[in-house]
């Protein structure tokens, strides 16, 4: 059929107001679906992308880097040796330290980047806006505008910078805008000339990394020379290695985000599909008309595909706008805990893949939804196409229930999920998808079972409203839509319960870790700043002896800790003092005898490593391994632990071993125990006075520190809760919209019942009852599968990522999710239901 | 039992003059009486039935049912009246799609006696020849069976009056005669009055009395006005053949065709 004819048909149809309204509803449905999918995609890509972009924009076209293993850096003179290596085209030093920028109204954790002047023309885009002169001689800092705003600082006004315990006054030389550094404006960085950074950090003559650009074809030999130069005390890695290490650290967060993306996609698709089912009647009539007037199948399909194109394009455009707003409003932050070791930015990164996936799903929903009526109409003679008898399920020979093949496929998916749970917990995402497939395949049969139960109840407690609801629920005419509505609720609640439950288990595990790790001392003294929540910033032991003498203090011990790259894992090294009551938290030990491991750790030369690291490196209890610290030492494995809440994993070693391995006697915290009758508040005040106002140290009780940890982990998991709620809201809206449309399309039937003497109240109760059963059945089935999904995901978190997980069945999450969606959908439906029930019995003038 | 007093109902179509769909109709229907309103499409038959069913309010005049003024009933009162005192049989054989035969028949009884509704309606379905179709869905029935099912629904609450609006309009003449015969028979058995609106002279012949409605006005039946060429019902008389039969003759021949006593 010619496009002009299709256009004429389309324009003619749009003159009918009901058609326009229904088509707009379909556009809205597709839009909401696309928005959900797009927003969750952007959330996922933004997390990884923020670190990768910073890395790329800093190093430009450098290929390799020589990297310090600890915060103390290494001798700058090594730069000359690197430059002398044959094949090195360029070598640029960077001094990088965790710092706090302090302004008139607040403080923000930033990564201080001290860059060499030559970065101005040889580095990545981040430093190109600076002149060589700026990076050579100026004694000031550059801060991205959002950081400057957060601390209340303005250009050319003084601010303070704290590195470790060292607090320096400086000048905010430049507020970097988006026009200067693009999306990196959202990265928490502070930029200074390397010489000035040395001064601010107190690391004169030291650098953290040397980035190397090699001449063409010389990368391998330069790498070999760098390894030789590193002498086992420095790391030689690709220039953009930070993004690799970050990807490993963010893997669990990304994996859950990916799973939610898939679930969002499905809910979005169901939303759009439900919306399109509203227009199925209109399209069925159109197909009938076209065929009666002699249109061939190809012409009919062409006309419908044009409809799909219009709906899809409008819906996708709306969805991308909504999704963008959603991701900006809800997903602006990133998991805070990862910023302890990485410069995680809050920029939103939109890739073409995110757009393509969202638009693809939207168009697919439009095409499937628009072509759906064809199945039932093209198979019949044209003259009957538009009649009620041709509605799906109305005539003989129509599939009215789940087939044996569907049931078998559903059971096979369920068995596959169980097999994955038992034999390959690593395949949690795949397992979740097979479980989701099982849910969708078994849904018709389970839905029928719920209906059978409802009918049984209805027979025991007969009433007109329940009888009407029962009839409507099992009517083949509306079965497709009923199942689509139930499936929408089921998928949304499945995702919410599975991920929400696993999140609750993980939160429980992290809370326990926070307690176990912090309650080993009454009071902690550590470098202040949010980035030091884990106690990983070293400071000089100067005040220890003085503090130990304060009234109320029973003992003071030195705690050490920091980050260390082991392969592509940035591992948390934990070194409690030998006097610690529990150097290995009992709840975190997965393998090994606690008492023996404890004794070995206190004796020295032994370590407890996260199981994930041990598995990767084939370590067992008793194995020896070389800790790749600044001063490498050989340790033996005393036990295997969880990852202690840090995604890439942890190693626990004796405090003295740590000092040896890091080549310094600095502390990361003082663990202070109080006299039995001492008042913690009074002792804390005493310690604060003794340290002085500009010590750069904070004093906290174990309880305060535990709360800080909890808040941090809660923030890290907040995005999962947000997406979960969003999916539930979208599902409730989708179901309410579909049910409201279903009620609206049933107005002739309602009029018929009113003619028979049915009153508004009975009809309204019938509609509410039907809605409640429909939504409740879908959501409950979803919740049931969601509980299984929770077991699957919790299992994966515990066994694959090594997170400390407290296993529990998330009945609360399940019940609240079912209640939230059911009540919301039923409440929304109550209004159109009441209006429809109040309509006049139809009258036929004649 | 039913008395219509000078009923008037006007409709306005677009900007034009109002059309008098029912124009000063007065009529009495006695207990158990079968009365036909004969007339072409647009003559006001359905409007008149809707006024009787309290689905419409008259512009003037009264509808009295056992002395009670129907047009003054509230929405609730009208619903109760339709539930307990009226039964409907229409051309479309309106039924609940998806509901079983027995459920469709028990639809009205669910409101008054939900626990025994299906048991109460079963003998009636058997009487109407649907005893072996109870567990089938309505849309699986033939057109004639569907119409019999609407009769079952109409009579399920033992109403005093059945309003039948072109009940054979969607059936062929043989099935139409069967259904009308059955409807007449069952109404007579139960002493239920019926107001039958039809444009079909053969259908009108099943009534005890026939009135003609034309342009909203009710007038005595004049066989000459019936479309020429209409055939005699059951071959025993002629309806619509000018001068061949009066109202009594029509009724008599219809009863003969239905096998009624």
C-alpha cells in the first residue's frame, strides 16, 4: 500500500477523539517503559564511566605507568631513570593523595592531583586548559565548580586543604566549569602544580605515579625495563589501570544494576504492552475494515507497522526525556563507599548503547503490541473480523490456558535455576533471568490456580460482586490482558523482592561487620574526613604517648590500615594491634579455626585473606604468598574471610607486619580503651583538647564510628532501593492504567448489568474485587519467585563476591512490595471503577 | 397492572426541532396479558419500553405499575423495580461473555439469593431446553439458544412483566417462531405479562392484543398498515394481508402457530 494511502487512513482515524485518547495512552505507556529502562542504564554506565573518564582525561595517550604501592609515594628522581629508558617518548609525574578541601561552609573529600607542567600540552583534556606556567609556578588549587560550591569557596579566595593530618591554607585559583573540563566537572578532584602538591602533602621530592608514553613498537621493552626499575616495590601497569581496578570494585554494584536494568526493561515492556492492549479493540476494527475493503495481509501489516512507528517514535522520545530527568533527579549520587579508594564522580554518562537499548525495547513493545490483534483477526474470514465473537478466546479452538509445552518449559527454567544455585552460584544473573523466565512461563498456570482458589472462596461466601469478579477474571475475552496485568505486577514484585531481599541480607551482613570491626576499641582516633571512614589514611605517631596518659584512658594501641593493589583488586589491608580483643571478627571468618588463626595472627607472619582473593590465587590455609606491598613480605594464610564489606576484598595482618610491609611506623588510628568507670564523653573531650584544634584528627566512640559505617553502606545500597521503588510505582501505574482502560471498555456490559437491576455499589465492589484479585495474584506469584531470587542473589553475594551476608527470608520485603503495588493499583482503579459503576443504563432511542 | 397515561418523550437531534419519539401514549396491560407494540424502526417502540423500564424519564405523563408511579422512582428504587418486577429480552441476546449458561441465568438472583441462585434457575433452564448446556459459556451457544438463555434470565426472579424488544430480530423466521412460541408459553405458564416490541408482523401475531406505534403515536392495529406480502403465520391466518384478519384473528393464528392453548 502506498505511504500516502496509509497516511490518509491514519489521519482519518485520528479524527475520532477516542482513538486519539487511546493512542496517547499507548504513547505514555511506551514512554514510561523506555524511561525506566533508560534511567537504570544511565545509572549503571555512569558509575563505571566516571572513573574511566577521569583516568582517560588525565593520562591522555600515555600507555604505561609506574605506580607507588602506598600513599607514601616514591622518589621523584626515578623520573630521570625512566626518561633514560630506550623507547620512552615521554614520562610525566603525578602526585596523587586523598585530601579534604575545606571552605567557609563545608568540607569535601577530593583526590589531589599534582601534575607536572608538561601535562599542559601532553596530558589528557583535563589538564590542557592549564598553561605550562600555571602548572609550573603557581601556588594555588583548581577545584571543579560543584566542589567549590559545596564548600562555599570562590575563585581567588582562601581555602584550606587537609592531607592526612596536615592542614594547609591555600588559594582557590580556578573554579573549573563544565565548559573547561566537560563531564569531569562532577569528579571530586583538586588540581595543583606538582611542586605545590608536594608542599601541601608534605611529600617533598616524592611522586605517586609516573605516566609513560612509549615510542611506537617499544611498549614491551619499555615495560620490561620499568619492571626492572620497580624492583618489586612499585607496580608497572597500563596507564588507565585505575578504571580496570575500579571495574572490579564496582562489579557487585554493577551486577545488581544490570539485573535491575533487565527487570526494568521487562516492566517497561509490560507497561508499554499493557498500554497497547488498550488500543487492541480499535486496531482489530481497523484490520476488519481494511480486509472488508480488500486490503491484502501485506497492506494490513504495513498500515499497522506505520501505527507502531508513530507510537514507538513518540513513546521513545517521551521516554528518553523522562528517563533523563529521572536519572538526573534520582540517580545523581554514586555509591559513597567506593570513593574511599577511587575518585568516583557524580556525572551522568549517557552512552549510545543506553539510548539504543531503551529505544529498541520501546520500538519492540510498540510493534508487538500493535501487531498483537493480527493473530486473531487474520486467521478469520474478513467479514467477521470486527465482531465481538472474534475477540481472543471468544471462539472455539482458541488457546485458553497454559499448554503442556509452556508448563514444561517453565519447569525446565526452574530446574535450571536450582542447578545454578547449587552448582554455579557465580551465575546469579543468569539464574535470575532463568527464574524470571520460569515465572513468566508458569504464570498462566499459577494464575489459574489462584483463580480456582478464589472461585472456591466465592462459592463458600457467595455474593453478586464476587460472582461477577470471578466471571470476568476467567473470561477468555480478557485473558490476554488479565495475564499481561498480572505479569506486570509479578515481574516488578519479583525484582523488588529478589533484589530488595538480597539487599536487606547484605545490609544485615554489613551492619554486623560494622559492629565487629569497630567495637574492638572504646574510642577511635583517626584522620578526619569522610574518605577515611575505613581508617586507611596514615598519620605520624606523635601524640600517642600523651594520649595514653590522659585520665580515663586504660590503654592505647596502634591500628594500621590502607589500600593495596593485588592484581586488579584494590584490597583493604587491615592491621589491628596485637592487643586487639578480636583481630579476626568471628562473623567474618569463613574457613579456618578462629582460635588458631587468632593466635597465628598475633604471633606475626600470618594473614587472613578474603576467600575471593584466595580462590583467584589458589591459596589455601597454610599457603605462603608474597604481599605486593611497598616492602614485599611473605605471609602464610591463617584463614579465609569474607570481603569484610569492601567489594574487592581484604587482608588482615598483624600491625607490626603491616609496619614492616609498608616500611613505616605511621598509624591509621589509635584504638583507645577506657577505664571501667570513665565517661566516654569526658574522655573524648580530653583527647580532643590534648590533640588541639588543628590536629586533623577526629575522635569517635565505637558506636559513632559504627553508625558512620552503617550510613555509608546504606548510602551505597540506596540506589537499589530507589530503582526498586521506581519499578514498583511504574508497575502499579501500568496495572492501574490497564485496569482502568479495561473497565472503561466494559461500559456496555456495566449498562447491561444496571438494566438487570444491579446497583452502583454492587458493581463497584465487583470491579474492586476483580482488580484486587488480579493485582494480588500477580504480585503474590511474583513475590514467591522473588523470595527464591533472594536466596539465589544472597548466595551469589556470599559465595562469589564474598560479601558478609546475613541469610534471612525477606518476608517483610515481599509483603510490603505486594501491599504497595496492590493497594496503589487498586486505589487508583477505585476512582474510574466508581465512575463506571455510576453510569446510566444504556438507552436505545428508536 | 401496568398503566401508561398520556406519555410523551421528545428527543432533540442536532439543532433541529425536537422529535416526539413517544407522543401521548396511553395503555393498560393486565396481569398475564401479552401485548404487542407493532411498528417500523424509529417508531418509538424501544423508547416506550425504556420508559416502562424506568431507564428513561418521560417529559410528561405517567407510568404506573400496580399504582406506583415508576417515573418518580429514585435510581435505587428503579434498580429494585427492574430487579424484582421486570424481565428483559432483547434482540442482541445480551449476555455476560465468559460466564457459563447457568451463571448468566442466575445473574439477577445473585443479588437477592446468592446462595441458592443457581439451584433456583436450573429447572427453568431445563424447561427452556438448556439443561445439557449449563456448564457451557454463553458465547458457545447458537443464536436461538442464546435467546432462550435471555428468557431464562428474564424470568429468573419471577417478574410480573417481561419487556421483549425485537426478541427475534437476530434469528431466522423458523427459530424466531420457536423462540416466540416458547416465550409465550412460559409467560402464560407463570402468569407473567409481556410487552413485545416488534416490527415483524409474524412476531406481533403471538400477542393477545396488538397495537401499532407510528411516529410515537399508539393507534389500534390496522392489518392494512402491515407491509404487503407478509405471510400468514403457520399458514393458519394472515397477518398483514389487507383485510384478511383483525387483531383477534392475528392473535388466534399466532397462538395456533405456537401451539398455545
